[in-house]
């Protein structure tokens, strides 16, 4: 399963670590990432990959939602295919 | 990693109200016909609830996994006038109650197909169905009804036009809000996923998934980037945006069809507004350069928008169908409501606009005192525009019982509110009372 995780929020120490740590716990492999600061807003995009047998999308989403509540960041997780479908011919 | 396309997609969904307006499952009821009405209704209930048992679940799954809002889950069935005709029933309200029960069991928002096709004439079931519409709509909340009174190939059934004016008045006498569940069509399409006009056409497969997209906000936002540029640039920008929006419809429809094990039918390339801010077709027209929708130039701007949406969308999906064009329902578009309230948009201009966009006079409140014949006259005019221009047109008017110009009818939620609009007081009585049939136009003879 491939998914794009986007994180947006007030810039602060440890955002990357928190998100990466949670993904590591879920055994999600980060295959690509990019980050930028836009108007003091930290914006990060991660492309993650994991074994469908070990982790369902629903469970990954629940974990990200929990992190979102705990961290005050806005975190989205979406399966990657949707971006390819809309943006690529 | 390419972050720009990802951010753009997320922005389209999160900020510009891009969504899948509806996933509609079409279900044929021909195998439910029975000489015993009770048995027919049991078969109808069983077929609908069995065929669509996973529709809501699958739509919710897709929404969660891909982060695409799917607003409505709907069902369209074969026109009930055809299915019920074999039964001895004299009143078809029980069929509407069966549809309602199935829709509630499945958790779908709306179910369409309490319909009759009378463009050329009435068969036994048609008269009974049409007579049952007021009671059927009064006793249900999810059932949608439509009647096709004309087509380019068949002409216009003026008897039916007259009858539908009376039926609409009858519905409004009970509760004007129920009128929003009834559409009177010319050139109705078999694979329309949008309500209230969706039904499952007679030539369709046993079951099919059709998808209706939306996204006026996305088009509006894209046009902000080309302010002051030539109209050619506007057209190109709309095409590019429509392409992306339609790709999402194709994507969602393909996945939904796979998971439901039902063939994927069509994507309907419509721009369907909602009363939410930034989700308005009128705002697109104003972004093109009109001070207000309704200003001279509105019809031309809408013609360009409608055409560019289709050109962009056609290449983005395998099969295009349904109504495919810009919708202009007054009550469902915040900017349209404002324009009507400010006296900048009237029924006559809306009628002109329907000649170049999909559908017709949609979600328009008229004074309660408007005569049945005036409503029939409006239906006849729209049907004539559809018949001559070889396109779908429709009328969904709401006679606001006890209200007049200056008042408002409140529908709630996605259906918004409608300011009561002035209707020309001159009467078409003698024309409507002639009855009979307007012959098919000369250009329908293509063989």
C-alpha cells in the first residue's frame, strides 16, 4: 500500500521526528519526503509504503488521526493512486 | 518528490469544495414485473436492497482511503410506470413507499425513478403514475419523480404539459417543498446520476454505476489566475481544470464499480453548485467578467463555460453521459440567490440561459398565485428549447403557496433557499387547453 501523508502546522521543534516516529512504529517505510515553510506554516509531505497484510489503511488512518489530535498539526493520509489519477495522463 | 501536484489536489478538495457529488447505482426493475402488485413490490424491494447492499459502505471506504468527499449515494430505477403497468393497481403510491423503504434500509440519500415517459403518448401505467405523484411525494422524503413530456424525436405531448402544471400546483398546495422532488423533462437521459431527474433507462444494463462530479469552486479559483487575459485563455483554463476534476470522477467510478462488482457506466461532467460560499456557477460567470449573473453577456459566458467543461472532461474519462454541463439551480447557488434578490436575474434571462447549458429552469420559486396554465407554459417553453436544440431541458419550479415576490422558500441543506420570482402575468390558458401533440421538428427526420 502506498500513501501520501501531508502535515501542516505551526513550525515547532520535533515535527519531523514525531511523525516519522509514529510511522516507524507502524512499520511504514518512508520512501520520499519534502518539506517547506510557507508563512511560518510548516508543510511536509511524505510518501509511505507498507505491507497490506500487516497494516490496514483504516488502522494507519486511525493512528494518524490520533497523532493529529495529540500534536495540534493537520495531518492527512490518502492513498497515492488518487494523485496519479488526477495529475498524470 | 513532486509536491506541487499533491498540494494542488489537496487544495482543490480542502479549499475549493471539489467533491464527487454522487455515486448513483442504476438498477433495472424489468425482472420485477408481476401481475400481482404486492408481489411486484416485494421483488422490487428485494432487488434494490440486494443490488445496492454495499453501496454506502463502499462509498464511505473510498472517501476515507482517498480523501475525496463523496456527498451523495443514490439509486435510480427503471421508470415505475413501466414496471407497475402489468399490475391491476389503480394507484402507484405503494410503489413509492416501497422505494422509500428500500432507500432507508440501505441508507442512501435519494432514490429516483418514480417516473413516466410520455413524450409521444400515455400507456396505461403513465396516467396512474402521474396521478399518484402528489401523494407519493407527500408520503415519502427520499423518492424522486420525473416525467418526460417531449423529445426531439417525438415532439411535445401538450396534454402531458397541461397535466404536469396541474400536478405541480396540487403538490404545492400540500407542501411547496415537495415540488423539489419532481422534474419535468424534455429529452430526458437514461444514465443521469443527478436528482431529482435520475431514472434507469430502458436500454441500460441490469445494474450500473454512474458518477456525478462537481467543482465550480475549482473552476472559479483557476480563472482567478487569468484575470484580464483573452477569452481564449479563459476557455483553455476551464478545459484544463475540467480535465482534472473529471479524472477524479473516472477514478472514483472505476474503483466503486470494481468493489461493487457492477459495470461502470458514465461520468456526468456537470458543474453542480451548492449554497456553500465558493461553490457557485454564478461566481464563475462573474469571474469571467460580468458584474452580476443576469447581466447582458450572461448567456454567452455560460455557453463558453458549458462547452469548455465538456471539452476538458471528454478526454478525461472513458464514457461521458448524463446531463454533462453547468447546472443553474437558483436555490442551490448562493450567488444566483443574491442576483435574484437584487433584481439582476429574472425568469426570462434564466430561460435564455437554459438554451446553452444543461437542464433548465431549476429550483425556481414562483408566486403561489401562479396558475397551473402558466406553469404548463413554462414547461412548454423549456420543452421547445430542448426539442429544437436537441438537448435535455427540464423544469423544477416551486409554486410558493401563500407567498409572493419578495418572500423566500427555505429548503434546507444542499437545496438552499429560493427567493420567489416574478412570472409574466399574461395567461397562456387557451394554448394549453388545446391539448394534443406538438409534432417533432423537421430536423428530427435524419434517417
